[in-house]
C-alpha cells in the first residue's frame, strides 16, 4: 500500500497546522448538534484539506446503529446541513475511517468496547492516534462521560506528549456556580486543564475573533476605549424563533442561562478586557478573567439591574404565533424567562462609571447579535447648540450575525449651500469584502482543539467567574416565582421594563441590526 493510500488526507495536505493523526469520538453522535454542526464541520475541514493525515471518526450514543448505517446517516446530514455541496469523493476519505459504538454513557463496559474500536482505528492507521472526545450530549450525563473516560484510562492516553487526549465539552457548563464548580472538579479529577476545551461556538465566529484585531491592531480605537470617551455599551443577542420543539429543555434553562451567562458574557469580556501581554491563549484568558471578576454584583432589590419577561402572542414573520405559556411542554405556571436585560457595572480604571447593557430573548423583532459602543457627545464645540446641525454621538457597531461586519457612525456636512450636517454610516461587511462562504464557527473550534490551541475556549475559572455573577440573580428569581415576570408581544423588542432600565440612566436601546 502506498503512503497516499494509507494516509488519504496527504493529498494536497499542507494546511492542517501540524495536527497529529487524530481520532475524534463524538458522544451524542445521533443527536441534533452532531447532525447540524459537527459532522458538516468535519466535512468542510476535509474539503479545505485541514484535517490531519490519518483522521478517524467514531460516533458514540445510546441508540444501537450499525457502522454502515452511521456512515449513511452522516452523509445525509452533511448533504442537508453543510454550507458546501456534498462531494462523494471528499466524504469517502472520512467514511472509510468511521465507525459507531453504542452504549450507555454511564456503562463502563461501553468504554471498554470503545477502546476496541479505537484499537481498530490505530491498526488501520498503522500508528497511535491522538484522541479527541467531543461531549455533545445533554448536560445531565457530562459527569458520567468524564468519569468513565478517566476510569477507562482513555483520558490519560498520551498525557505529556504530542498525542495527549483532549475533551471538548459543550455548553451549558453547569446551571449555577455550585454545579459549575462540581463539573470543573470532575474534569480536573480525570483530565489536566490543558486537555479540557470548554466550547462556546460564539467565540468561533469571525467577527468575535476580529475583536482583538479591531481593538489592538488599530491605534485609532485604543486611546478612546475607556470611560473618558465611551458613554455606554449595548450588547444584543436576539432571536426571532420561539422555543419550538425544545420547550421541555428550554423551560429548565431560560434566556439567562441559555445566552447571557455564556455567549453574551464572552462578548463582554472580549470587548472590555485590557490588552493582553501577548496573543498566547493563557495571556488572553487571564485578561478575560480579570474583566469578569471586575463586574460588580447585580442589584436585586429596589432599582434592580435586571428585567425578565416571557413572550406573549404576536406576529413573527407576518404570522401569528402563540404565547410562551401555551407552547408545547411549557407548564402553565412557568416563571422561566424568555427575555432578560441587564445593566452591568465594571469597577476598574478603564470602565468605572460606564454602564454595559445586555439583552437576549426569543421571539424578538429580528435575529441579530451585535455590540454597540456609543461614544460621548461633545458638550461644547463649533456645532453645538445650533438647530441646523443634526449631530449624533459617534457609534461603533460590531455585528456578529447574521450579516457580519462593522459600522462606524460619523457626522458629515450635507452637500449644498446651507450649513447642515447629518449622521452617516461607514460600513464594512465580511460577505462583500471576503465572500459569503466563510467557515462556520465549529470548523474553526474543532480544528483548534485538534491542534491544541485553547485561545478560543473557556478556562475553568472563567466559567466560575461568570456563574458567580448570575447565580444570586437566578436564585432570587426562583424564590420570587412569577412575581416580576413581565410579558412582551412576540415580534417586538421586549418588555417595557427593558426600556425603563435604560431610561433611568438617560439611555435608550438602539434599533439593533440597523
């Protein structure tokens, strides 16, 4: 057998960043995340010749599936969900090195059978493989998987060498501070921290990755990125869809756990942290932790810093949609919030006195995720106090989805003989400049995990710092039950209380996505 036949990814393979020969084991391989994101991500990495030589795939799940059926279903998932058209010749390279292992996540015998599958893959490769375990199951079995990987010896494979085992853990990483600490403890008992990759797919989005470049590679911004020049910051993560068929799961989570505690806090950390000493993963993550620890506790009583609400009936996409409490699998007395808005204060020399507003919800007016930095408007100047001059505060908007890009609002003279001004927008869009077929977030993150780059993954102390802020709020809401839960019309921008939260400090939500 020739070298190219034995290592089918070697053809044109000069771009995989030095990845070791690898076997990825996907726990929850028959689930929705694997079908929609993980398998298409692996396929697209293969299209770009970014998978390592000798790449193998093993699916693991409770459902008994024959190897051939797993391969057939995987091809169907890729055909349906990949951003690129399905090519049989590309998929064949993965298909010929894929298998499936069924068993309970808490059954030690299933992990012994998994070891045999891995041994078969290594025999086929003719050399040892790096093991990357992707935990994409319900969070109730995270601990069982980590413990069994430890007990079976799979977690310790290659520790301290280039073939060190790695584990990627999906969100939610805990449901409060206590459970996050417990999960970190289980992970630490079975893996070194260097082996653990806590994933938040928002960190794989191009615009989020670009935040460091935007801030620290453009000297025009950094001198203004502080309390002397910034009036306030708004972070919006809005969804048009309701809970759909996920009502039972969502009602045990809510908008705060589902979005704010992880995605939105990661955006906050990147936009507000100080410049790291270097681009190394640990220096970047050190600064994120410092920032999160500087966020002050939320006020929970009079003058509360948080608003929660549930969507009622309304119009979404021109169609009438039901209220949250009438959705499938939602209890009629549920107090779970589908919308949350917060006012955060960061107590450090850079941001003291600058409010950071965050909101996230379902059934809102538009699907959009963005960060808006609003600068202070000069109190005096050549054009102040004259009605002829329509002056707006300078504003930098970083749009994360769906139309990735950046917009800067400036003031400009209106052409003509009259001395008039108006705000104008300078916009940059990724699709216009670089083309629309940009990699999915999971492609970048899976590749980073394979090569051991932890920059875009969350460290254990980051998760605990974030939960330390949110746990008292969630405990307070649980105690209150439905008291204080507002309602907003589906298709709107949220409840009146969210507007009041900003108005109390002289601010208003911007029309996100515009």
